[in-house]
């Protein structure tokens, strides 16, 4: 897991209270008991949490009401008119798939590269992954005119003896979502097992203790269990990384396999993967910064961790910006009048406002992260994350709507105006996502207890020695993680 910090003497502790160093990343965390105490304290419900949960459930009910109205009135209530038959639902589907893929990418890839700053933020990213994929899976069903027939997309021999069309992008999406949800949920759960055991050992309620005992799978914190755990976690991280790349590439094929102007491009798979990582980091900032503030975890999620994540955000923003410019270059050099007209219309024509929101939020504003002062300013990082989320949603809007409304024949050109049903269901999707996330953070640790302990220097007994020789440091046999 994480790398153990080097030992240090108590009297050599930095004078300032919370200044991370190479040998001690969490100077304000004194021992393993404090890690247990501070992280488990986040599980206690508060009035603010109940208020946020109530708002999320209210947004969810608004979305459910709009969907019920759409089922009664028909799909036309969503504002779909030829030629634009994909709208907010498919835009939001790709948005949430991107958010979901980013969580596992952040967790798995950074784990494989042993990036230290992932330790305190990856649990929130993994939880975000599972709930975002659950949210994304709703939109293909919402998009169907007869949602009660959604199971026809599943490839099984039904009573009609008709298999779903394997050339349909909807069938590809079903495979992608089910595969990715299975792997990401397994990866997420395996990483939770040691922390569930900590909750089991400290729980006093017999019912909850029994539930935690079942979920912990008999974890006893032995060397043998840790050896198998680290191997399994490494395998899942190595397995999830190429899977995420392939699954999000499949989602990009929904567009790239078509001949529609703006879609038929080989750049889409890497473009979508880079955009997923970028949007996921934005959502991680949106989630972890308020958690860090309201649960008073500044001494664990240090400003150095956020600074390193902001650098990754800047890098992925540069990759996404390069993909935007490459699209324009390919259209210009192709000599295809239809492609050139489409990209001109995207930026200076009918959809200029959406394209410029995308470019400003995803390319211009992240350039501020070149400033170390802004990278270490949590207020700016949170504000920027909101802009990134908005910009990445509009990126998917710019991909979907302008292409369909501005195809080959001018007489086919049209427009698209989302209705209150579209906006309500979009709001409901955010309510669904945050409802599950808020419930999660009060049932399971939002921070990986076991990995945080690995970057906390263990207790050590200093022998009386006037020479103050560091060789006199002896490890206290009682100060092991098993005591927790």
C-alpha cells in the first residue's frame, strides 16, 4: 500500500504544527488511535448532513416526477424533434460515465505508480465511481420511449427468440456499464475490508456489529491476510486500469462509429479517456474539499495532497485542450467542406455559447493552476471544480447536439431546446448521486484508515542516551496496527 515514513525523534518534531516533510507527511497525526478516532468521528450524523440529504432526496423526487410525466405524455415531452433525437439524456449519460471512470483511474493508476497523495483522497474517488456509474446506468432507460422494455437490451435468449442487435450502441453501453460496475464495485469493496474490520471492533451496537462482521469476511489483521490482500488489491488495480480505458473507448464508439460530422474521428477514444480523468478530478475536488472542511480533516487531507492533485488536473486539462485543437486542425486539413462548416458553426454559429462555455471552463480557467498560490487555495480549487463540472457537461452537449442539428443537408438542419422535463431529470440525477454518497459517508469511512496509518510514523520508545544517537530508537512492539 502506501510507503512507511522514516522514523523521527519526538524532540525533532517540526516547530510549526502541520508542515509536511519528506519523512513525515502527516505531522499533526500523532498515532494510530488518532486516525481511528478522527475518521470514525465523520460517521456521526449532524444537522448539516440531514439538511444536505433532504435537499438531495428532494431533487431526486423532482426528477422522478418529471420522468413520470414523460412516461404519461411520451418522449416528446423531453423536447426531442428531428433531427436532434439525442439530447440531455445522452449528454448526461456520457457525463456520468466519465465521472465514474475517473474514480477508478485515479485510484488504480496512482496506486500502481505509488503516488503518495492518493492515500487520503482515493476512497472518496472510488465511492464516487460506483455511484456515478449507477447514475449513468439510468439514462439509457430514461431515453427509451418504453422504459419497461429495457431488459430487451440484455443479451439473453428471450421468449421471442430475438437477440439484441450487436451493432446497436445501446447494447455496447449495456455491456460497458455492467462490466465496469462489477469490477469497480469489487475493487471498492476489497479496499474497504480492513476498515470495516476496524468499525466492527469498535462498534457497540450488536446489530451493526453483526453486519460489519459479515462484511469484514472474518478479517483478523494477520500477516497472511495482509499478504493476500495486497496481492489482490494490486491485481484488481492492474486489471481495472486497462478495463477503464477500453470501456470508455467503447462509450466513445457510440459517436465515432457514425458518419455524422464532428463524430467520425479516431481521436475520440483517447479524447474521451482524458476528458473522463479531467472531469473526475474536478468532481473529487467538489467532494473532498467540503468533507475536509466540515469534518476538520485538514491535518489528513493536507494542502500538499490537493496541490499534487491540482497538478494532475492541470495536465489533463492540457491534454483535453490539445484534443479540442486537434479536432479543428483535422477538420481544416481534411478538405471536407461539411466538416469545416460544422466546426465553424460550433464556435461562431448557432451553438457558439455552449462551445465557448466549454473552452473557457476546460481550457482557460485551469491555466490558473500554473500558480502555486492558487493550487494551494482550497476556495479557488472548489470554485474551479464547479466550473470544470459545468464545462465537461457542456463538452458532451457540444459533441451531441450540434452534430445532430447540423448534418450533411442544409434542409435537415434544426435546433434543440431542452424542456423543464430535461432539466428536472438532470437535477434528479444529481440528487440520486449525492443521496447515495451522503448515505455512504455516514456508514463507511470516507478515508482509508489502514492506508493513512501507513504514512503515520509508529510509536517509538527512546532510550536515555546523552549522545542522542538515532540508533537508540527502538520500535515499541505494542504499537502495531493490530492494536486497533
